[in-house]
C-alpha cells in the first residue's frame, strides 16, 4: 500500500499535510466512518481523494453543486487521474456507457448529484462497482438546520444499502451542534471518528463598537493599525464609495465585488495581496480561498447575515498568529438594514408558487410534463415579463434548485463590456466605409456617454431594439468592430439553463416542499437574530459568545475582546443588581461554575456567590449535578 504522503507529493506537489488532514486520511484508510470538520480552504478534498487513490476501486463522491463537481473532476483529470461527474443533461444511453466505465474502466472517482441516486439504473450499477469509499462533500446540506439544506441529500442513505460494507466520510465546514448531530444520524454513523479543531483563536480580538460616524471610526482604526485590512460592506456601491473615501484620507485602498470583470478582480486582489494597497473594501463575494497571513484588521461596516458568515469573514484576520482584530461597527439603523437585506428577500410559499407557475408557462410546459426538459433562460427578461423583483426571483430559483424541482446550470452572468479604442474622428471616417454599422455604433454612443473613456457595460437587448437589429446581428457587428480594432469587447455568455426535474403539477409541486420553505425561512430569521444578539450582548466575552454558538462551552474569557477590555477598565466594585443581570445573561449561553462566572464577569467570587444564592432562592437558577449553575426556564 502506498503511503499517503507519497501520493500528496506525486500528484499535488505539496510537501506536508495541513492540520488534521493526515489523521483524517488514516482514519478513512482504517475503514472508519469519518467526520471531517475543517474550515473552508482547510483542504477537505484531499481527505477523501488521497485514501481513494491509496486503495483499489472507485470512490463515490456526493456533491451539491454541478460547478463544484466539474471543477474537481477537471483538476483530477489534469493530474492524469480518471474521474467523471454525472450531472443532469445526460441521455439514458450515455449514462449507461458512463456507468459501465466506472465498473470496467479503472475510474477512480465518480461524482454524483444526490438526485442521481434516485435513478434505478444508477443504483443497479453502483451495486456492481468496487467502491472503496463514499464521500459526502458539503455534508451540512443534509441538515435542515443548515441554510443550504437539500432534501435530496437524504437519498444518500441509499448508498449505504447498495454498498453496506463501504465506509463513509462526511466533510463540512459547518460546526453547529444540531447540524453535526443531523449528519451523524442521517448517514447512519455508528461511533464515527470525528475530527474537529476548536474554533478558538487566541490572538484574535473580537470587537463590537457602537458608532454613529462609521467612516470616521474606520479611518482612525486604519491609521492606528496601518497594516493590511479587509472591510466588508453591504453592497457593491459601498465598496466604491468607501474606498474613495479612504483614498481621500491618504489610505491606500481598492475594492472587490461580484460585478467586476475577471481582470479587474485579479488586478485589485493582487494589489492588496502584495500590500500595494492597505485596504480591500469588499462585499461578501471576496475571501474564498484567500490565505493572506498578515491581515491585521477585518472590519464590518454592515452586519453579516449569520454568525456562520461572520465567523468565516472575521477569521481571515491574523493567520500569522500576531495579535489582530475583527471589528463590527454598529449603530441604531443596523437592525433594520439587516432585516431588509436578508429577511425581506425570502420568498414565501405563495411567491414560490407564482414563480413556478410563470416559469412553466414561460417555457410552455403542459401539466404533467416537463421532466428532464432543458431550456435556455434569460433571467432579466423573465423578471421583466412578469414584473418580479429580481432578488426575490433569484432566491426563488435557487430554492427550487436546492429542492430538486429544477436545476440551474450556472450562475447568472449578464455582462458584455465595450470600449471604443480609437478617436471619434477616426471612428467617423471608418463609418463612411462601413455604413451597415452606422446605426449600431450611433445607438451605442447615444446610450453610453463615457464609452470612449472607459470600459462600459452594455445591454445587448436595448441596443438591438434601438438599432432595429436582432441580438445575433448585433453580436456579429460587435465582433466585426473588434476585429477592425475599433472597440475592445468582452462578451461573456449571458444564458443560464434551467432543467425541469419534476413534471409540472403547479401548486402540488410546491406544496410538497412548503414546510421546508417555511422552515428554512425561519432558520434565516433565527440566524439574523443570533447576529443581532451577538452585537447587543455586552456582558459575555465576544469570543465565548461565538464559540458557544458553535457548541464549545468550556472556554475562558479571551481577555482581549471589546467586552473583556471594558470589564478590565471598569473592574471597580459592581452593585448587586448589575451582577445579577450579568449572571443571567451569561447563563443564557450555557451552564457555568461559580469560578468561571466570576472570572468572566471580573468580580470577586464572594460577590458572585452572594448573588447566586439570591438567584437560587428566587428559583431563577438551579445547581446541576456537576456543580454548575443553570438558568431555569419558567
Ligand atoms: P475545502 O474543501 O476544505 O474548502 P479544498 O480541498 O478546496 O478546501 O482545498 C483548498 C486549497 O488548499 C486547495 O487549493 C488545495 O490545493 C490546497 N491544499 C490542500 N491540501 C494542501 C496541503 N497539504 N498543502 C498545501 N495546500 C493544500
Ligand atoms: Mg470543498
């Protein structure tokens, strides 16, 4: 049997494992059901890929997103490893051949969407395969307590029946206790080997400050710590606005959001990575895979949607172990903003019904039909046709995808950019000899003022309308202008594809998932509430609050967060009522001993004991068997 480290070096050219990777790989190789909890970017893929390469046979990987699967298959193929993904849009006979290849063709990896497991053909063939490992990537999708819940993940238990003696590895970055419990149960794990690092980051100070003038506060933080920083803001517009503000204050800054071209993204990211720019102002689109060691501050101008997202974004600070700060700036408008941004955009069951019905009529699907029919889809036209709010409609399509009603083939990417790269007089000379382009060019000039000066995003549909040509005629014309070096052109494909994977049954289709929709909406509300509780609670150490959320209870105050720092400053005697209030708040996060209560609150054990006695007498708290105190819920 080849040693895992050799495989790591040969195929990946890495010289050492990341934390926990080797232990996880060994557990898998020993045939254990294994639970790998690693942060995003922690290297989860290798934890199943390496054991699968060590052993004979094929590894079945369940993954929620087609894009993720294709990406991994591509990377494996580039290393000369045989891997395939069964996504939607494959005909029955093709499927037949592909599955045969998995049995006889020395394939090492078969990536499957959970929906595929429902197909009998797939089940029959898996039974015949020499499966060496079942990997469930993004395993939190199995849990209704996770925000990416995909009911089809429940099909995975079928794999257990088809391959009863094969061990399973579940991989996720999500550490909420309810989620972990769900995964363990759903995957039928008996005494799994669970690998989980503590989320405690001793060098990281979590700060929450109330601040009416947030820009001013940001400026002073960045001048005090003039080192690498990320600032998260609510929307694309603010990335520009705040980075310009910082520049005006002589702080070097750049920005990043999902709407930038790939070139802009790369350029801005690199300027920040190599410290030409101190500050990256970004939406939450920024950060995946970023491993910059010397980030000193991560500042949130606006609240994230959940503690999970916050923890991930804040966690990009201080990777080199130096003292670092994650700061939230809050004021009275935040609660409203966060609700508008994250809760008002949740589609209700009725709205989902409307969109689904319109989707069916848009594609002229008759009742009872539509299964496995794929259509090209222009999202903007669809929204406009039925006057749907685009964000609500987008969330609805994602929801339908997660619940296996449709499959969306890729993210919407609606971008064509143009810039004229010759002078206007040269352009008019050119048009003299190219009359057929006259109307198109002039339409563009009328509609987009700065198109000579900068790269401009254009709307193909509107220009085509104005110039009375079809969209494909317009695209041909743009290509001609590009070939003649009149314009620079970036033509990203605009279409998404939608595959219906259930026959149309109107409301019945949606009624089947109605409880899931409602429950997921409730979950989002709870997540926002937890975030608001976190910024409100100024009694309990911030680090302890975050860790408690992820199920870590026996931790001590960090000593450096905004709460710890202010209690240190106070440390004068406190009156009984304050201590009482603070103890109750503290116990809301879990049971504690009197010692831990007094260190956390930074007051004498004697005072704490006096108050505890009072609370016991008033039946507000109780003593547990392990001599800790717990809150009584009346
Ligand atoms: P996750 O799924 O946990 O988010 P990935 O498996 O996608 O993480 O890995 C994240 C990145 O880390 C990838 O670019 C991967 O090549 C890299 N990586 C994984 N293991 C190692 C290692 N042992 N040494 C260096 N880089 C690694
Ligand atoms: Mg991954």
